[in-house]
């Protein structure tokens, strides 16, 4: 017998099967109690006693199996072996097996039906306690699930903190950018003021030169043989070039350092003001050039008007720049984000403390009493160090914001974001590994179940074939009892399939896989009904073969996925996010769907060929039609999921 945790569940299913059968027997006991008052002499209670004997035999097989499984698990899985030991001990204390013998005797006595009904109810109540022991969730699975939930909680919190920190960082980036823009505007204003001052000086000298009428005379002190007008023309031309350079620089004022900067309305407005100031400076430069030409021609009076225009344009440029700077400074308030940043730092610190406490509690729970390592620091939770370092950077950012140092705050915030993203990645990797382990265990569980079911189904098929060869008309009482037992076994397998379906429903990552198992369970119920009706014909055997084919395909798909997982491990471990991958890849699900469609085709042919011998061909065709509808629905759902982004 294969030693695995799956065997525990299989044992549980055996008990569940007994209980469901026993419920039916109990119901018939109540019904029989009324009938027995008038028909005791007709011996109608004997069928109930026979069914009770079947339950007794089934429970004995279950008990034997638990003994063997307990022995098999002693070395490899001592925890599970201990659980089975508790089951056997508790069953012995309650006298479960012995009371079934008493029930058979009670049901054989028509006068003891009421007493039998009470005894059955008490037996069911006690067997519930046995089931509770078997249904205890494995501690390792519980710990893994608790760890997954814990890390998911951390992941969610880190994600929220990360988004808030990014928003604050973006605000600091905008404030830093606005401050930079404000500084550029301040520098530009100083340059305009200097140019305006120079222009006013040239204009004054030009006025004096015009009044003196000495535009063409040389002063004795002149060493370069240039007239005053010529000297002023050179000064005016140099001033025009400097003003033109200012216009070019103003056009570049506030150029975004990153694409994100361009989205800031305040930045855009200030940049527009810079462009307008550039146009004014350009106009001033043109007027200065015009004045320079007049001065070169020895006409100082003609230079007055363009010089005045140049001064006016420079004043306009200065006014626009000052207005833009004032508005920008009003909108730049990095200190306003100091408090939100501090609050976020405190929230991050709280998360770090929670992670540290959880890590300490986990380490304490894993350390055996008296372990000298218990006094050592516990290993941190995944992402804990990143969260702690992010909190420190946030504190620094808050201090910088309080001092209106937006650029410095942004640098700290960038480092905090980097640490949070690293913490988030660590959490994702840890979750991916845990989910991968969970996935591997689910696959091992399913593999063991399918293998057990396949072995049992083949035995049922062989027995059905032998009985078919005997011929229904030649069935003896032992043959009919055998068919009743085969029907019960088939019903148990259907319950096994239903349990597999429950596992896949909890997984929730596949589409065709659970639907195919649902079809498998339906087919098993159909076979159980047909065997109970002594129908071992071609259609029954066809469905039985389809059940075997389905189990083989399911087993193959699971084994293939297990091999792929092992190969991925050999290639360097799992990839981030692999835990979110479906239990089976789409290709394997498409194969299962294709096989299901082929079975629909095959069964349709069999029903058509055996129409004359099939008592209810219409009902059989309805089931095939439903199966065809199921296949179409699976295909549609798989297509829809594939088209999802």
C-alpha cells in the first residue's frame, strides 16, 4: 500500500460511504417499523438485516485498511500514523464494530425495529466523532495556508504603502521641479534687470550725445579714433546680442527633466510665461539692433525711440517673469507634505513591528522546549528588512520636507520606494514558493487518488465483463449479490471523484479539469445504477471503458505537470509568479476536452447500434446530449479566458 496523506482521505471516504448507506438503512428501518406492525409475519425486515451485514463487512474492510495504513506510515509519516492510531483506539473504545453485529441481530427481529433505529442513530453519532479525527487538517498544510494568508496580508499592506509613497514622491518631485523653475525664473529676472540697467545707461548716453551734437566729433581723450555715437553703437549692439541670448535661454526655461514633469500644470504655466518673456526679450533685442544702426549712422536722436521700445520690452519681460515666479512660489509648499510623510512612516513602522512580532512568534513555535537556539534573534519575515529600511528613509524625507528641501526629500523617497519594491518582490517570491509547494502537494494528492480509482475501476470492469459472459438470464443469487456489491463500489468511486472535484474547486485555476471530473462522477453514477439494475450490456461496458480512459488521461496530465515542475526546479527554481499558474496548463486541458468529445462521439455510436437492446434509449441520448452541451460550454469558457488580457 502506498504511504501518503491521501490514503487518510480514502479511508475517510470509505466511512462516509458506509454512513450514506447506513442513513438509507436507517430510513428504511423507520419505514419498516410502521409496516411491521401489520406485516411482521411476511418477513419484510430481512432485507434491512442484509444491508446491515453489507455495512458491517464494509466497515471491517475499512478497519483492516486503517491498520495496514497505520503500520505503513509509522516511519515516513509518524503524525498521520498517530492520527490513525487515535482512530482505531477511539473506535475500539466505542465498540463500533461490535455494535454493528448487534444491529444485524436487532434487524433480524421484527419486534426490535424501534430499538434498532435508536441504536443506528447512536452509531451514526459516534461515527461522526471518528470522522472528526480523520478530517483533522494536516498541521503542515495548516501552517502553510496560515503563512500564505499572512504573507498576502503583508503584500497588500506593502502595496498600499508603496502607492502612497509614490504619490508623495511625485509631489516632492513636482515641488523640487517647481523650486528649480523658480530659481531659473529668479536668475532670468536678474539678467533682465541687468540688461535693463545697461540699456538705460546707453539710452542716457545717447540722449547726451544728441544734445551735445557731437556725434561726428572726436574728444581729445579718445584714443581709438571713434566718435561717441560709434562707441554707443558698439555698446548697443553688444547689448542686443546679450538680450537675444536671454531670449533663447528663456525659450528653454523650465524644460522638463522627465516626461512626468511635463504633466504639472504649474510647470506648464511657468514655462508659458517664460516663452512670453522670451518674445519680449526678442523684441527688445530687435529694437536694440535698430538703435545700434542709427548710432552707427551718426544719428543719436533716431536711436531714442527704439531704445525706449527696448526698455519697455525688457520691463514687460521682467513683469511676466516676476508674476510667474510669484505664482509658482505660492504653489510650491513641500512642507505641507511633511505630516503625511510622517504618518506614512509611522504606518510603515507599525507594519515592520508586526512582521517582526510574527517572525518571533513563528520561531518560538518551531523551537522545541529547551532549545538553546531559542534565545537567538529570529529570522526576519520576507520583506521585513526592506520595510524597516523604507521606514528610515521616510523619516528622513519627512524631516527634509519640513525644511522645504523637496529635492533632498525626493531622494530619500526614491530610496524608500526602492526598498518597498524589494520587500514586495521578496513577498511575491515567498508566496510563489508556498503556492508552488501547495500545487505540488495537490498534484501528488490527485495522482494518488486517480491511481487508486483506476485500479478499483479496472477490477469493476473485469467483473462486469465476466458477468456479461455469464448472461443475464443465467444470473444466480451470488451473481446478483456480486452486482449489488459492484454497484456499491462504483458509487464509492463516484464519491472519490466528487472529492477530487472539491479539491479542484478550491484550487480554482482550471476550467476543463474539474468539469471532466464532474463528468467522470456522473458516468460512475450511471454505471452504478445500471449495475444495480443487473444491466451489464455493451453500453454499460462502454461507459466503464470510458471511465478508465478518463482516469488514465487525468493521471497522465497530472504526471506530466509534475515532471514539468521538477524540470523547472532543476533549471534553477521557480519563476516569480509561478504559484499563480494554473494547476494544469491550457494545452493539457485542451487534450482533456478533446478526449471528452471523442467519448461523446463513441457513446452516441454505441447507443445507436444498441438501440434495440437498450430499454431506455431516449434517456441515454439525453445524457449524451447534456454531455455534448457541457463540452461546448467548456470550450466557450476556455476561449473566453484565453481572450482575457
